[in-house]
C-alpha cells in the first residue's frame, strides 16, 4: 500500500536546542543519526474503508459525543490521546478497556491496521494478532519539549517535567518493530534541533489555504522548496498558503508556485508512476532569506550513486508525533538508492508532517538542498521504502522562478513557462 505522510493536529511543545555547528557545552538532547503532508493523516487502502461493528458488543458505558469520536483512535484522557472529555469517545476506546481482540474485519491478515502505526482501517485494540508488537506504542509520542535527551521525564515515571505518554523514546525505548508502517527502520534516531542555527533556520511550516500542513525550506531569499502534494488537493491547487519560519519572526504569504505540468494529484496518491514530479517551488511575499539565510540547491544524485550514498544528510520537519510547534530532525542519515525517475530512497526517520521537508548537505561553510521528502512505499516482508524527490528535477528552474519569469499566481490555473 502507498502512503503519503500528512501533517497531524497534535498538541505541540517548546523546542529543545541541538545544533550541527560546534558547541561549548554538551547537548541537551541525543545527537545521532526514514512521508510527508497535505492529504489526510491516515490513508487507508480502498478495500479497507468500511469497518464492521462487532456484534453483541454489550451495553454502552459512556457515549460518542466528542467531536473526535468514531475516528478509530481512543481519545479519552485516561488511556487515550486526551483530546476528548472522559467517557465521550466510547466506541474508539471500548476494545482498549475490555482488552485487545481481533474483532476488526481486517484482523489476522498479516498487516497491522491500527491508526498511526498501521493502516488505520481498524479501531485501536481490534487487530490484536497483527498489531501485538506495536501495541505498547499506542497513544504515546515524543511531543515533550525535552524528548530525545536520554532521560525519562514523564510524570510518575521520571523527573515529572513531561506530561504522561509524551516522552516515549526516553521512558521506553528507541527500538521500533520492523512491521511498523511509519518510519524508523527498527530504531527511532531523531533528535531535537535548534531553529536559530543553520541549516534549521532555513526551514519552517507551510500551511496551505485548506489548513493542511507540510514542511518547506528557503532556497532563495523569497522561494521555498516543498512537495507538490503540499499545495494540491483532489480539487487542484489550493488557494495559496503561509510560511511560518521555525526560527520565529514574521510569517510570509505564498503568492506563486511552480510545479511540473504533468503532475496529477490523484495519480500521485494512487500510483508510483509520477513520484519524481512531487516537487514544488513557492514564491513568498517577503524576502525572509535576507534575514534567515537560505540553502543552495545541488544535483547530488546526478553525481552518481557512490557520492550520493556517502553524503551525510540533514533533515528536519514537523513530525506528527513530536509536537506541532517544534521540529524534530535527522543528522547524518543517508541515501540508499538513486532511482531513474528523479527520486531517491533514504533511511532518514521521516513521517507524516515531514512531507516537503528538505534534505541538505554541507557545502563548506553552508548547506545545499539536494531533495524534498515525498512519500513511502510498501515493501512486502521488509521495511517501508522512503522516497524523496531529487533537486535535479527543479534546480535549473529556480533562478527564473525567483525573479518572476516563470510560475503561476495562486488562484490562477496552469504554469506560466519561462520567458525566452
């Protein structure tokens, strides 16, 4: 099954500093070394849309009056996400309270179908056989500001500075089941990053006109690079958007875009045929790069597989499970394969919310963007394959777009070709 990672509306917390530049003191978060954006945060195969109600479930205790009821995820505060008032998300929490079972119609099909770490086709705790190795991760995340620092700080477990179930990696383990349908390659190696330092200050959150969130990177004083699916829906290009720099300061409004004219959102979300077209350049109404700096753009994959695989990559984004206000990132992760369609596969721990985020490499004193995060593909009997679009697809188009010689204003149809 194919998925594109999407932004999640999960409560966020404050950033913990971690720089890639030299520091005088020890880091406060672990510094170590795989998609991403504007579609619904849970994408389910068309054959798994309908979930049967378990017969003979017994008398209802509580109700489904919460706005988040019946979304397959328990949101009661005692055992769930806490998004609902206690007792108002009965149907989604029933199986967790009663003990896991296999009542979902997709149980025992060899694929975990719970939300977040599975396909999302089943209600939590109703796919016991397939999700057993993942069950401990339910309703836990790393959204605490001090996550990834190697110290458990959850209330009642550690020092108490983190809310319950928000310091997962430090209080439990960074090890992850290989059957997970969400990033990690068996271990979560993400870190907290310092958005005041390069290259992280070039990055920020892009929210399109429909309220769907991605990550984007400044590649010119007034241009962002992100994924094409971050500015599209089933109905076409959205009506613009806003870029909020991770480093803070004024936001900028998206005023124009450039995508490949052959890009088709529906084809992209249902096949692998046009993955190499999932890039977008977005012009903004303020030259934020003058204040924050910006990345260069380099065609690293065009130099061959050996140098591409050897390069240390820097990536950060607004992952759904690490808080909605501060980025989590990867340092010194790597490309594993260069594909002929203008994409590459990587081993960086990216997930929903990271779509459009840049992969950067050092260029001496600065950084170059070499690709943008796109999607992940199923890989039977193996970990998911994480796909990014190479900068080779848009590097030559950047200069004309930055000065307004190409592109389309948001709200108008079709790209304007570069002027001769």
